């Protein structure tokens, strides 16, 4: 896929009382994790690899958002949604992110 590129410049008009400023960038994204098999699955594990925006490095006034690749530990094949959430939180916290970053 072709990456989406957007450029935003916020500048005030000279007669306006609003000064140059910042804007908020948010990725409101929900992803589903699903896997299937041609036969019943009775054992095994998997891991998730995520690319997480790292705003500390991105705050360098270049306009380029830096990303950090984060990989979870192995997750059991019959994991619950809560198990996935805990695995993702542990992985991102291991990279110095806040638990609510993802």
C-alpha cells in the first residue's frame, strides 16, 4: 500500500488574535486479530509485532513521525482479549511507553 502523507501548517493571519500554534494528531484505530485453521487448533502460540508512533523522537520539528517496532512475548493460541491487551501493554511498557499508549 502507498503510505498516506499529510502536511499541516498552522499560521495566524496578521489581524487575528490567534497565534501560530500546534495541532493534535491522533490515530483512532481499532484492529481485529483473527486467525483460522483448516483443522482444529489444540495447541500453539503466536506473537504480535506493532509499529507504534514514538512522539518523543518525533518532536524534532521535521514533521516526520518516528515509529518504534514492538513485539509481544508469545501468546497462547486460546488467549482472551484481556490476555492480548496485557501482552501488548507489557511489550510497549518494556519500550518505555505508557500503558495507555496503544
